[in-house]
């Protein structure tokens, strides 16, 4: 599985063997790691196989580290054992390596995904903006983790971000444990390099960061806006008490504003900066969506839709837990937990790249999932009509992309990787699985 591929056409045999699925799936990772990253030669576990092993542990369903290396590591790397495997997971050099790999993949490969399908292309007002969702996610502690002052184990809590244009995931930081549990996510965010929070926005451009309403710090948000052109979009809390509320005009000719009920400028006592409160309806229920933001120029309907799309990051966490079985920390040490968080992002992004590749080159999409979503949308449109309202079908369709891969696809991938299957043969087996459920 981990033998290096020939790097030049002259190195290829006269009658090359059919390409394996694993070679195609891991090709973007190999391209980045062999394209200039500093790697070190190791007797048992080279740097490229180490990163591949980390991704495989995310993709394959293993109950423990012992289970994983016996089932997936040792068959390909006979010298691998518990000591050198877990030693690698605790290596700061390996952490720096996988972190550099992740950054290189983001800078080199994410633009190709955006060119393939920019989810926000239907909202031209966002041209030039970086639009990301951020959220924290906790999984269970490792078996040998220390207990806190309450004689309980703290969860392994990490903060991630998701590019809402491409579905590209990235790791921000670990939430630090405290004597009684873990620190607040806002504390973790304040510690970050402010330029990193711009999420790659070009010079002179701005970033929208969509976050859960549990994480609101008016001063921090004001500082990010003033110094880095990072704007916050979040939910309105019931206990917010604005000092002044002033209505803003709404362009009813813009289809993005179809669901907007009101757009207001709000000022808070002893709070820096000016804010907006945007209230929008849910056409097939009586629920209202109230958004708080310090971005004052974009149409309210665009900001409402951006906040609605934050749900995509929640769905990805759901996929990590329910489908990829990433419910527990791999190691007790901080280094291993960071490696795991980054490996989760790389695995997710390889799935995104592979999905884009087979759609572009083979016309393969998860038809059964897309069909089910369109049926649910049609049902919602009927419910809205019964209530005397209208669902903006075109807007919802333009902003739709499956946020998860089906469990049927993941089972196929696991099986094909385990069996070292020919790429073409694997695709032939995949096509019917994407059309309907077994």
C-alpha cells in the first residue's frame, strides 16, 4: 500500500499494472508531500506512510489503536508495532509534518475545488469574500487520559472551520483542559493568530466568519473587524438588550431578500461598534431566524443564507461520529490529539477531492441522496403553500450541495481500500451504489 509511485514517465514499466483505487484516492496527498515538503527518512515508518496511516485510521472503523495497526498497519508495514506507532503520534516533528501537509493541501488544492463548484457563486454579492463557518467539537477522552479536579475525564475538544464555498475543512486549535473541565471556546479563539483567522483572504478583501451564538464577544469581534477586516455572523441571543434600534431599507427586488422580515441597525450600551439584527422567516414553519452581525453592507438575505449554511459544519461533525466512528481520542497526549484533529480534516478533504474528481471525470454523483433532498424540498414547498407562504426554490437549489457522503459510499471505500482494488473495477462497483440504497 505504501510503496512510492514512479515520479517520471521514464520510470514506468513497459506494461504498467492497472491503477489501484488507493493510488488515485491518496494521489493529492502524495502530490503535496512529494512536491517540496521536508520529509525525513525513517527505518520503519516513513513520513508519507505515517500521514496515510493517520488518514486511514479516520476512514477505517477500528475500536482501538491496537485494532487499527493489527488490521491496517502491520500488513503493509511489518516492522510496525505499538511502540513506534504511538511514539509517532506523540512526536512534535510528526505534528509539524502533518500540519505543514494540511496547509500545503489547502493552498494548492482548495482553489481547484472552488473552480469545480463554488457553492456561493449564486450570491454574487459575496464575490471576493472568504466565507467560513467555525465550531467546536468534543469527542471522548483517551483511555489513559488524566482526570481533572472533579475526578472526571475532560473531553478532547477541538475547534474547526469550514469553507462554505467548497466544503473544505481545517483545524483551528485544541480547547485547553482546566481543573474543572475545559476552557470556553472564546478563550481559545482569542489566543489565535489574527491573520490566520482571515482564512486566506487576499489583501484588501474581507472574511465572514459564521459562528454559533454561544460564542459572542463584542470587543473581540470589533477588534477583528477594525484590524483584520474579519466580520462576524451569529445568532441573536434572547438576553440581548439593544440601547437603540433603527430600521434599515430592504431591497425587495433582490431574490435573496425574499425571506427577510426586517433589517435593523442596533447599538448596545458599553459595547463598541455598530451591529445589525436581521429577522427572517422559515416559509414552511412559524419559526423565525434572527441573525446578529457587524457587517453593514451586504444584503440582509445574503447574510441570513450564510448563517443558514453554517449547519453544514454540524453535519460534517455528525459524519465524523456516526459514519467514520471518530468518537474517541487516539492518545492521551496533546500532540496526538492535534495530529488526530488534522488527520480528520485531511481525510474529509480527500473525500471532497475524490468526489469532485469522479463527478467531473466519470459523471458519478450520489444520486440517491440528491433525489431524497429534492423530494424533501418539494414537501417543504407544499407545506409553505398550505400556510400561504412561498419557499424560494431556486435560491435553495442554487445553495445546495450534499454536505455528507453516504454511509454506503464509506463502506464501499473501506472495502476497496482493504482489498487493494483496481480503480476501474472499484468505480464499476460504486455506480449502482450511488443510484439507490441496497
